[in-house]
C-alpha cells in the first residue's frame, strides 16, 4: 500500500515536471519580438546589386561623409576583420556589405527606439576589396566605404 | 548551447556600450572538408535580439560571412541596473538566451 502510494506520488511528480518541460520548450519556440525578420534573399544574393535590391528595394545609396567606417587597411587574416560603423545620422538600420565576398550582404543591424547609430562586429573577407556600410535614415539610403587589403582570404578552405 | 555568450554592458550618461561574444562555428557553407572532400553544411547564427528591460531595441541579422565566435558591439539607451537580454537563433533552429545587468 505504502509502496503504491509512493508510486502515485512519483508518477504525479514526473508528469508535472514533463508538462513544465513542454511549456518551457514552447516558450523558446514562440516568435521573439524581432524588429526585422532574417532576409533570406538578401543574405543569399551573390552580387552586391542583388543583395541591395533584396534588402532595401534599391541599388543606389548616396555617399555620405556623416558615416564613419573603421576597418584595418591591411587585414592579415581575412577570417577576422573588425568593422566598426558609426554615424551622426539617425539610423534605422546599419548594414555591412563586402562586395567581393561570395555572399556580399554580411550583416544588418535593425536599430529600434533606444538604439544608438553604431554597430561593430568582425567579418570574413575572401579577398581584397571594399567594405560598404549602408545606413538607412529617414527612409533614405546612405553609404560609406573603406578599402581593406586582405593578405590571407577567410572564406575558402 | 547553454552559456554560449559573454555579455558586457557598461552605461555612461544614459548610453550603454554593449559587447557580446558568442561561441558559435559560424560556418557559411561552401567550404569543403579538407580530409573527406565533402561539403561542410552551413551552420551560422541568423538573428541576435537585444532587449532592454524586456523591450526589443536591436535585431542583428547575421550571415555566414560573420567571423567564427561572433563579436557584436552596439550602443543602447540604458542606465546602470537595467536588464539587458540577448538571444540568438541559428539556421538549424538552435537558440540561446542570456541576461546581464547593465553596470
């Protein structure tokens, strides 16, 4: 009798635990409050123009002196190239494009309320070329570029 | 993928400098395994969401063109004591979340 009772308790306990597990799992799978969905077309695009069209619906971005792109002049290791983008424009998004990469659209930061117009990360570069920062502000596109000389490419094997 | 992230957030004059380091292979695909000659399948983080006190402030979309073990640095309006939450999701549906107090 007492053994049976314990069995009940144990079963009940494990059932409760598994329900909790399912709930936690569902919570993780629930869509997060994202500001921008991952743009498959833009990131899969093979040319700068296609990537720009998929991301912004336009290929032209006005060159702007208000955008500051920091990148090394010579990157000894193309697998890790630090990039920093800063602008006095009120940016809605900052995207980093490497036209010579197999997939030029490298990353894009969607900046919501409370975010400063700043983004920095480390990217891979297959070969020497420009890094373009595309800033969307007031519904318009602005860009600035910096040339990076890559000694050892970071895309191929 | 627990503890895949290191977060540092330091506030000065109402703006927090947020630095995140994530442990992830960031394999873009298109490479071949030098030993077997087989294609290495893509495995990279797609979305990183930054939340301050439960409100999404920045969504960073990444590709396989971002370096292995990605480092992200951004700046958000936040004061010391605010809660910063960072969550990432990769192309295989793996995900991780971490929280840090703004210092």
